[in-house]
């Protein structure tokens, strides 16, 4: 049920680097929200046409969704962790990374032919 998706304007990212980034984010998200990593899904979309601050310099948008409630302390810690992780992996400065955190109700999240609510 936890999900993290990275969209970036960066296009020259090696497959091995992406896989390492996704595995790192998966383990980190599970740890931050206290859910089994076996339920965590990750996604990476390179070469997305994006602007930030009126420029096309490298930029990144990260979505984090999970069933349940994320606290302010959790999202602050995740923001710091994920910004550092993504920035190190794909060379997007942390001040050009937006992260959206979204809580989902269990009945609004489907899996395996049913829902979590």
C-alpha cells in the first residue's frame, strides 16, 4: 500500500542507478512508516518535461502515498531523507525537489481483487 513515485526532467540515468535508488527508497519508506517492505511499491519516470521557478534546469517531483495517517514529524523526516537520497542519486538539487505526501483511506486503495478497508 505505501507507494513512492519519482518523476524527473533528468534523462541520462543508468538502469542500475535507478534500481539502486528505488530499492533504497523502498526500504526507507517502509522504515519511516512502520509497514512491511513487502507492500511497498516504487516507480521512476525520467525525462519528464518539467519546469520549476521558470527554468528547465533539472527538477524532480516525488509522490508518497500510504494507507493510514502520516504525522508531521514523519513527513518532515521523510522529506529530508528522500531529498538527500534523490539528489545524490540523480543530481537534482534538494531545492528543486517537491514532495507530496498523501494519506489514503483503506477502502480507496485496491489490491489483490479487494481493498485495504
